[in-house]
C-alpha cells in the first residue's frame, strides 16, 4: 500500500465538497469514476463517507493499481470496484469499457498539473461523453489564471514540475474552461481550498 502524505492531508476537505454537492442525490445509487487515483487513499475514504456511490478507481501506473487493490482488500470496502488501467490522454472509447452516459461523477485529483495537455483534453472530451446529463466533473489542483500564476511559490512549483517533465505544469483555468465548454460542460463552481489549491466543479449540460 503506497502512502501519500498529501492525500492524507487533503482527503477530508475534498470529501466535504463531494458530500455537499451530492447530498441531494443521496437517495439514489450513483456511479463515480476516478481518473489518476494514485495510491487509492482518496477513493477508499470517499467510499467510507459516501456509501450511496459506487467508485471505479483507475490509474495509468501498475504500481498504483496494485496499491488501490491492497487498500480495497485491507479495508473491505464494498463499494469500490477493482482498479482499471485508464489513460486519460486516450480517446474515451478506450477507457477500460466505461460507456457513454454512464457516470454521475468523475474526479481527477492532482492529475492535470502532473500530466500533458493532451491528458487535460482527454479528461474533458471523455467527461463530455461518459457523464450523464447534469453529471459532475471535479478537478482539484493548482491553476494559472489568464496565464498568471500567483503567489510566487506556485511559480516555483510550476518551474519544478516543468523540470521533471516539460509537458507538466499548472494548467490555465481559462483554457480548461474552454475545454469544458467545447465538450458540453460548464464551470459551475470554483472552491478555494488550502494552500492555494482549488476545486473546480464542471457540470455536464
Ligand atoms: C500526482 S499523482 C495524484 C494521485 C492521486 N490522485 C492523489 O491526489 O493522491 C497523479 C496520478 O495521475 C496518474 N496519471 C498521470 N497521467 C495519467 C493519464 N494520462 N491518465 C491517467 N492517469 C494518469 C499518475 O500515474 C498518478 O498516479
């Protein structure tokens, strides 16, 4: 089981956002896809707090999928499916058999700044296809706004990410908004979280 100290710190705030936005649907059984699940800590915590949601975790890396499997086994959660290999930069019809209009929720936590723009494009075009009407895409991370990154410590982070991989870095909020719009979603809410992180909630029209 991999352990991310950051996931241990931020899961509660993220879970509160999900509880808040999904509260009015808690009488229904919902289906949620997580893209770039990483260790699996988030999906397990969310499943424990939101029992009316069935969760499909996924990751591009085998070591992450193995970790998620280990968390499922250790916690005996019944509403988390076995993780699947899903590369969000691929067209949605290659997303491990996830079908059109099948998801109520898609979440991507700290994915967009650690992946290429092609991945961001894939997340939005995939969400446009696999979310049900009125479904929700939640992304969490740090963002540039109109090409500007503030405060300066976030500029440093952006530079460090680009040194690790020139395709990585803080995505621009307005570019993401355009991606969303082009795929039938709109930015509904932006929630300021701790340490300049933001939660973006996009609604499928
Ligand atoms: C910074 S980690 C975040 C993990 C987890 N969501 C968290 O917040 O703890 C980014 C994750 O995205 C995955 N990832 C990167 N590119 C991806 C892609 N194109 N499709 C799906 N997952 C991807 C990585 O393998 C990694 O697990």
